[in-house]
């Protein structure tokens, strides 16, 4: 942290700030008195104490500004190029371990028959993880909001039938335990990216957590949200890019920020997931954008699939049919191999 003083500051004011810094164990002030400004550099590991100390110093007489040096998301930040988090989601499936993990299933769980039919289809095509919404946050209160606990039981049982780990959304702190009892991966949806009580609650579990990017969230805000989960002791966080809201919401549902994937690879050690279904919102665009996510280096691809999209109770317009998903899986294998060869070339 840097502390900058007003031009008309006094030596006593500088001394007071130095005393404030030195009163915190492990910190010391380094004073640089210039011709125009006096600056104090705070030396030492401050991490979680930074915000409180910074605000306190900003309120002290003579101080013009107190600014953080470095990134606020210390736990999510990559320390060096060798640091990679690999998340074990069960049944021998890893996200971030070098092999692309495919998540597929319906937007909403509608019935046992529906979920079993889709699970059988995506499993046969090569998907690794079964997703399905039991609790559905909807823009319109009269839209289908999911089967709730009954849906969770269906997801658990049918995922078990096909040997697939399961992923579903949790919407409130009070539901974390019941969702964690039924699902292998907890999903934090875009609307809840900054629901800090919910982030703290999933941080207390040791279940893998997929943290979707907020609709208009900047990447530092997204990583700071991940920091809440990591700070609770849960290291199993996966960052999911699902498109952001920009000026053009007519041709696509959102703007697919594929560039976020390599940015995250540089900035954070956490594995990445890419959700083309929500990013573009139209079935005919999903496969092409999914391949772009693979090419950009995503560790996992998240696709919505329905056996009868025209009858789906939610998001049928962005869901692939099972035969379309099968074709996408073949294309992903080609793109994944091309990506692997490019990485090998860069390492030579």
C-alpha cells in the first residue's frame, strides 16, 4: 500500500501515519520525502487487513490518498507460471488437469424420464458431468422455477446411474447443505456472483464450486468474488465465463467474452469453464462458439442439451438436441487435438 500526503502536510501528521502502520504486527513504514510530495510505502504482508487499514489511513489528517499496491484477490491470483489448481469433481473426473471436461444436460430438470433420456444421450456422446437445474432463478416470477428438492434427488440418482458427477445451482445460503448433499458441484449463477453471504456459505464446504461471471462484471470483480470462497477455505473453485451484457443483445443473448479465458489463465491459477449456451442464446450459434472456447484454452465446456427443445420448460432456444451434441463432441475432439499441438509448439 502507498500513502501519499497533501502538499501542506506536517511532520507530525507523517509521524502519526507511521505509528499507525507500525502498530500492526508485521508491517513497517518506508518514508520517502520528495520535493513536492511525501510518500509512505507499507512494507509487509497485509492481505486481508489492507482494506480496513487503508480506509483508516485515508481518514487521517494530511493524507491525500492511500492506495493498494497489487491485486485485491491474493488467493485467486497466479503467483507464477507453474501454479495450476486442479479440481477433482468425482468419479475420476478433473477440471484443470489437462484433459477437457464436458458438462452437459438440460437447463431445468422437468421429470425423471426427461433427465434420464438426456443423461443417456450425453453420456453416450462422451460428456463427463451431468448438469441440471433444480432451483431456477427466473427473470419472470411466473416462469418455471424448477422441481427443487425433488429435482435434486432425480439429479443425484440419474447421475449415479450413468456414473457422472453432477452440477446444479444453489441460490441461497440456507440451501447450501441440501444441495451439497445431492450434487457433486455447486454452481453460483450470474445473478449471485456478488451474493457475498452465499459465497461465504459455499466457502465453508469443500465441494467444487462453479462461479459464473456476473452479467456486467469486470474480471477483477469476478476474481474478487472467487476470493470470498477461497478465503473460507474451499480451494475447489472453477471460473465460468457465460457471456456478458453489452450494447448488442439482439443478435445474441449476451456477448461471448472468449478473450476472458486466456486473460484468466494469465491472471489466476483457477481452472476455467466456458458456457456458450448462455453466451449466445441461440442453438445455431452454440457449437461454433463452443469450439472457440476450446481453442482459447478453456478447461471445461458447459452446454445445455434437451431431447425435445421445442417442449422445454426453459431455455429450449439455446439447447442442442442430442444428435447436435454428438456432432459437437466429434468437432471438439478435433479442436482439442489442434489446441494441444499449438501448446506443444509454443513450448519448444
